[in-house]
C-alpha cells in the first residue's frame, strides 16, 4: 500500500516479469538474438531516472531477493500479476515462463497471480498445455505475444482461425483476461506483428473476454484509442506508458494520458510497472504526484485522486477478483463499468467519456 497526503492507494502491478536471460540460458546458434533481445530491453531502462539504472549483468539475471525488495518492500505493490514471455527459440528454458513465475509465487503466498500464455501455431498440443497450466496454476489470464518467432514464422494475429480456437478454449477454461502485447518492438521482432488492429475483431467476437492491450499500441496511440472507445471490453495497460514516458518524455506522457482518459476512460486503465525494465517505486510516487504540466492540456479530462486509485489498483483488482480492504476502496463512487468510455459526452471538451456516440 502507498500512502500520500492522507490518501491510501491499493496497488496492483498488473504487468511484471521474472526472467532468466543470462548466457547460460541462450540457445546454441541463436546467441545473437538472445543477447540482442535482452540488450534492447536494457536500453529501455535508460528512460527511467538514472539512480534506478542497473548494469546489464544484473539486468540479465536479477534475483528473487531483488524482485521481492523492489516490488513489495520498496515498491508499494500489494499484488503483482506475472505476464510470461517464452521466446524458446532463443532461450533454452524460456525467457520468462509460467512455471518459473508460479514457482516464485508459491514461495510467497498471496503476493502473485501467475498468468499463462498460448500461441495458436502450437495447435492441439498448445491447447492441451493451456488446460494443464490452468489446472496447475489457476490462471485466469494469459499474455499473448503476437510477434514471437515460432519454427520459421515471425508472427500471428488474433484474426487467425487458430487464435479463435484458443480464445474459445479460454472461455471454456474460465480465463477472462487476455493481455496482448501491442506496443514498442524489441529487436529482432517485427514491429508490424504488434499492430493493434486485430484486437478490434476479436473483442467484438468475444464480448465476454477482457482484452487488456499492453503498452496501448504505442506508438500507434490514435489507432488504439479509436478502436478501444468502440469496444467496451478493451482496456488500456499502462506498462511502458508510465515507465517509459513519465520521466523521459513528460509532455508526450501528458498527451498520451490525456488521449487515453478522453477516449478510453479512467475505469478501463491499469497500472503495470513492466518490472524488471523499471521499478514500481518511482512510477507510483511520480504518478500519484502527477498532473498535466500546463493549461495547454485543458481539453483533456481532469485527473483526480479517485482516477489514480482506479488506475493504480482498483481496476485490475476488479478484473481479477482481488479482494481490496474496505479502507482502500472507493465508497462514494459506482464500480467501474466496462462501457464507461463508449463515446464522448458533449457536456464539455474536458468531460469524461460517456455514451453519446454509440459504438
């Protein structure tokens, strides 16, 4: 829990990792890709305050003690949600697997939720593994990486018939939350494989699933916003937005946040630190203190304490059924609604999204 100026914030870090990316885990013959990937990740850390930068050796292979201190002891997080990324073509035991994440979570009961993953190119075998992971780890969410390489294929889309088989399986298994990486690329993956447009069709065809678009499609923020405003089950995952922009690009951060608040709405935005690229401590402290830097942004919705409480934890808690202590809930507001951002109110340019424009 984070407390500032008498206000208490329940924090859910809904996008974080526990990876193993040292040379001992590189696939022979694919070393240049494994090395290039983690070095590109490490370069993103430079967007944070300098005092938080790590040497590459630590970044490749940080420890369980590092994670527990950075995320919980120092980082104010109440519950963290693991989002796996396998990359088994480059990393022998996978980069950041469900099994590795869940094993750490088992040693710290109540601290973590272990999401799993799937790849439609894995066919029937992948469907079987998905069911096994749900039974073993209790996953109610998945992380999808549409640009991941797989046996000569350099990407897939949610429009693929094979992807629909897996989305149907998710419904059958009780998986509700579909986190999709749609944002900045990491070398050597292809940027176009992260295009956000495929979410539009899947969200329409699977209205009972929640599609959390991680990194909000950056740099395609306009494409994401105009898609998300018409789809009541599409959410904005703010990993990279806060960690990558708040410190390094404050004016662009204000624009991105303003567009998201205007089109998507504060009820459909979730905080994610993207640890271990960035630590949650400075992100949470900075966001609680944040406001638009000037009157130039007056046509965007205002940011209140309630806005920040929803984004930092209450919205994700609702999606995952996480129990929030009564003293950390918002008692004077209605629960966040899935369709809160469909259209824009004509009451004023800075009004919160409402329902005057159908979608």
